[in-house]
C-alpha cells in the first residue's frame, strides 16, 4: 500500500481520495476550503495544512481541481516540496496546458504524468471507470498498482498532451450525442409526446448508426471519402435541411443542427456532394 496525497477535494477529488482510503492506501488530503476535507479525515485521511505539506507527506501526489489556473496556483504553493516527487495531474484541460505544467513541474524536480478521467465521481473505483494517462512512463509504471485502484489505467505514451487531447476528443463525442439527443427530444416534445417514451426508438437507432463509424474512420484515415458511398452527403444535406425546416415549423430553434448543415453545404459547394459525410472533416481541419 502506498502513501498518496490528493490535492483538491471537489466532487472528483473527494471520490478519488475516498476510493484510495477504502482500498487501503495511506492518504493525505488538502483542499483550499478546508471544511471539505473533514469527511475524508473521518474516513481515515490525514489533513495537510498546505499543498507543500501534502506533497511532502507522500510518494505520489494526485492533483484534481477545477481547471489549470487553479492547478497552477496549488502547485505553486508546493513548489519547494516537489523535488524528487511524483505528480499526477487529473485536472481537465488542453494539451498545451498539460505540457506547460509538465515543463514547470519537471523544472522543479518532479516527475509528471497527465491524466484524463473518463468517469463521473460515483464510478471511481468501480468497473467501467477509465483514466487516460500520458507523460513520464517510469512514473506510470511505478504507481500503476495504486492508479488501478481508481479506474482502469490506460497509458497513451510519453507525449504529455495526449491524455488531455483524447479526453477532449471523447468528450466531443459525448457532447455531440447530448446535442443530438436534446434536439431530438425538443422535436418529440413539440408534438406533446414524452421524451422517455421515444427512447426505445432512439437508443437502438444510435447503436445502429454507431456501426457506421469504423467505415467513416477508415475513409478519414485514408482520405477516401468518395469510396463505396452508401448515403451521399448531398442526400444527407437535404435531411439536415428538413430537420432545420421542421424544427422551425414545430417551434424548436434549429441551433444545434445549423452548424452541421452549414459545414455540409460548404463541403458540397467544394464539389463533394457525391462523397460520404466523412468528408465534412476536411472542412473543419483545414489550415487557414
Ligand atoms: N465531476 C465530474 O463529473 C467530472 C468527471 C470527469 C473529470 N472532471 C474533472 O475533474 C476536475 C475536478 O472536478 P470536480 O468535479 O471535482 O469539480 P468541483 O466539484 O467543482 O471542485 C473543484 C475543486 O477545485 C478547487 N479549486 C477551484 N479553484 C481553486 C483555486 N483557485 N485554488 C485552489 N483550488 C481551487 C475547489 O476548491 P474549493 O472551492 O473547495 O476550495 C475544488 O476542490 C475538473 O477538471 C473536471 O473537469 C470531473
């Protein structure tokens, strides 16, 4: 069992600390608002008075605060204690922010690993929780048994920004799903029907359409958007236009749908209407 410190005890930090305590680790905690540490002290954690005291107490420090501005402020308070320590940062942010913090921590003599949590707090320590890591591989190997107590641990390589990038890419998929669901729900509700009653139709449909993603990914990876097209972009753009038109008729704002319609129209205007919808990616990833 390891000595582990957790800096930041919001919903996620508290779940991480509680899980580590439950799994038998010796846990030291610190939070800006000290009262949030008290339930963890009752569960067996030691409360540190400062971030530096917390870092000095353990072999491994896990940082999980609201954003990188907060993360920077917390580690700055601990900078004199960082030499020779291992720091794992699970705060959500961008690849650039992760690399900047890694460089700073390494300059202070700490080994740094960045992480992206693909779980909500009640999932921590349970099956289905995943944490992506990138950065110092030796740190990952040293602490993998402890990190595995929190979630399945997936190491993506030594490019420190990759965990943040994959985290945000996975969240993009999730928010795409949520936007589609909210728009579908608004259309259904505009007819006076219950959204819950619509789910038995929606869920299998989403599952069936997820089955087209490997083909789209292959087209993207190989730049072959015109190969074996089943549903052309031109045809799909008409469906998108109909969704926007029906939304307005039904008193639903087309705000979720219009960006996709605009991007499809741009791709068609560039002469790719007979290609697949995968080609829309070329509109957004083009360097201006
Ligand atoms: N909760 C979730 O569902 C998601 C799941 C996926 C991963 N995220 C990320 O985890 C990070 C922490 O999120 P959280 O849920 O713990 O967030 P809060 O409950 O809002 O707690 C915020 C903590 O940050 C501390 N904090 C804020 N500003 C500062 C600052 N300037 N200096 C020091 N600490 C700061 C705050 O402290 P306090 O307000 O209690 O004093 C909390 O400990 C986040 O990156 C998610 O994207 C969670």
